[in-house]
C-alpha cells in the first residue's frame, strides 16, 4: 500500500543514490543480482555497488549492444542483471538486442535508461529520449516503468528484481519531487491515485506527476475537481483504473515527458477507446526532437507545465 | 585417414538427416548448414558435457549458434542425440513447429540460445561464459559465428570484451566458408585476414580445416589447455560441403530445389555415410 504526502517538496536523496542503495540492499541476500554499465559508472551513481560487489559489477565499455546481449546470456544461467546507459542508448540504440536477445528469448533483464526527456538538459537533443518508451512498447511482453520519486523507485526495484522478464525503467538521476510517504509499496501495472476528483482525470508519471498535482491545485481554485492518477507503469497499463475514472470523471489529460506519438497519451487513448471512450487531451512532446538547455527552460519550451495541463483539462472537459 | 571414425560416422549421419529435413521442405539454408556438420559431430559426439534426457541441466556445456540460420543442422544433431524424435525434423518451418528456421531456446529441446539477428549470439555466448565464470562453474561455452556475420559491429564489441574479462572457457568458431548471401565474402565486404584480426583482439586463434574431425578435436583440446584468454578457431570450410547441389551452386546460402534435384546429393551423402560406417 502507498500513502501520498500532504505536501510535495524536492527530495533530499538523489534518484541514482536510491537506485544504488536499493540494489546493494538486495545484493546482500541475492547473490544473483549483478550490475552492468557502459562507461557511465561515474554518472549513474553505482560506484558504491562496484566497490561493495566488484565480482558482480561490469563496466562494459562503450558497447551498449554487446552489454544488453551479455546481460541476456548471464540471465540464461540464473543471474539477474541490472543494465544501465543513458535513455537513448539503453533503448533506441539497442532495440534489436532487447527485442531478440532479451524479450523474444524470454530472458530476465532489467534495463535502466537514465535522464528521460528534458531531464537530459545540457546533453541536448542527441541524448534526450522522447521515444524510448514508444519504441519498446511495441515489443511483446516488455514491462515499461517510469518511477516518480525515491520511495516509489525503491519499491519498484525490489519488485522487478524478483519478477521474471524484461523490464525497462526510465529515470532521472537527480533530485525528484517527493510524492509518497516512506515505506509505500507499489504493484507493477496498478496505478496510484494521488488525488480524487470528479471533473477530469490527470494521468502522468515521472516529472509530470508534480506538474499534474500543481495543475490540480490550480483547477481546484477555479472549482474544477481533478483526479490525479500516477501511471508509473506504462506497460501493462492499468486499464481497470482508466475505466473507473472514465466513469467518474469523463475526461482525461495525459502528461508525459515523451513524444505523444507512441507514448503515454497514445497508450491511454488506446485503452480508453477500447474500454470506456472519453475525451483525451495530451500534454507532451509533439513529434519533435529534443534541444539543449536547462531543464527549466526545456519544460517551458515543450509546454510541460501546470499551465499547459490546466488548459488541456479545460479543453477535455469542454469536449465531454 | 581420420582417427576419430565414430565421429566421422556421426558427421555423415548429421549431414544425411539435415538433407532429408531440408529436402522435405524444398528450400533452405543448405550451404551454411553443411559447412558446420563436422564441428557439430565433434561437439555433440563427446566434447560437450550434456545430458539429452535433461536439456536444462544447469551445469551443462552450452552452444550458441549465432549463425542461427544453421538451425536445421543443429536440429538434426539434437534429434540423433535423442533430444526429440527424428520424425520431428520433418516439421521444420511448418506452422506450429518447434523447429523454426532460426534457433529458438524457448521452442527446441537442446537449443541453448535464441539467435537469428546476426551478431547477437556473440554477446549472449559471452554472457553465458561470464555467468558461468562468476558461478565458478567449469562448464564451457561454445559459439559458432558465420564469416559473413563478422560484418556485424556487435561481433567486434564482443571480440574486445571476451579477452578483457579473460573468458578462457569460451571457445568460439568462425565458419569460414567464404560466402554470404550476396556472394563471396571478400566481394561483399572484405574482412582481411581473420586470424590476424582475432589475434589482434587478444584471442588465442588458430585456423584449421573445418571438415577435418581430428583437427577440430585437437584444436578444442588445445583451447582447453590454455588459460586467461578465449579461443577462436577459424574453420576453413566449403559452403555446402558434402551436398553436391549446394557445392555446385553459387552463392548457396539459401537455395530452392525440386526433389529430383536434391535426390542425387542425398544419395551421395548416404553413400558417404555407408563408407564411413565400413571404414
């Protein structure tokens, strides 16, 4: 079970630190957990793991394709490899390796793609994955996750370490906005309800959760009651929750730090069209490439803001 | 004269069964299946620590056939070893079969890794070898690459990786049959001297006649005798070897044929099997 905080502030522990700490905690009792990185050990925060478990830590050099295959092979002899690179190189660059060596072969690999979307900031458009989830969504059997804060992250890592299959997780490395109380636990494929409302349902994950919560506050001031649904699992999507809120709210806004083409908006709209049609407005990247700049600049540049969600909510409600 | 007469018989059995399997279909990757028959006979004829009654035995040696299109030759070998009934070979590529054109670990008893997108078996084999090393297992991992497959960049990522991590229980082979789909390897994508290349990447490298069973046995024994490095055995082979139709077709990566076209080749292969049995 999870509990939502009463106020939402920036956390004091970085996501990458929580990631590493959780893996180290798991590795204490599970000698099959190992870590592979592609020359980003210094960036991904996993040095403490490399130091504590050198025999289970592998810097694979700048060889993302090989790294994914090596992880797949290791899992075939019983290991649980966690693999990391920056988002674009952990997804689009290795799409075929994830497809064939991992998913088609029904192996057990956990892939972390860091710095999703605008959080790639100064690394710019080349490193700014707006397409990672969309590419991988079309691979059968994949589980796609975008955690919101360190509490959710820790719970998810513990789950996927023990859940056989290929999991891809996109995650910012730095400080996230704290949304959940310590000790909250989550179930893969079950969305978390952060706020109950009746006029519109705001759906988001990752950095967009905070944006949705702020938008809901703004909407409340105008007398509009919004549900905020945290779909941290994009695949499998919690269709049951979408049906429930289609009936309860009758309109949706999806908010994603990703291309709306093939992204959260597409996934939610597809599920609703099939099960419980309702108007859907999408806040996200409109089929364009990333750019360089601060994260704050890029959030404005791509309209990933509370104001954009508020406007979209009003449009969605008007379409009921 | 070859010393390992039983392995020669096994090789010819594999060749004949593979041809029957493909003849039933009327098309297939004949060339690259024929060129690894002797290697498969050595590996499954005693070299590999396996148990056909327990294909998932954890401590077994494993084979990754990265040139996954050679699946039919591997299937014939597995059937002859008793992993599944020989009749199953005639289901190759038919809807619902457990014998797809490319190797699939989830479908076929005895297939250790799924392959088909060239280059990927290089990495998965390395992962198996690395995992076994971590487990302090003495199991060997065998890997078969195609020569055309070595066009793939991923092969060379792995070529760097395996010596770096001192994977001396990884024994790899390049089926150097000198043809790929579009023609001669050197014409499609010149790769230079394979021995020099693999040696430069840090592998214990030898080149042998890939149809000489005694040479394969010795090369594997030599590989097992050294430590600290992976071994690459370049198998100098003839694409389509032992199948007259394929040998006389260029390129013979994938060929279509009528029953009467393949029949004389099968007869010759069967005669070679009889001769091996009598030798």
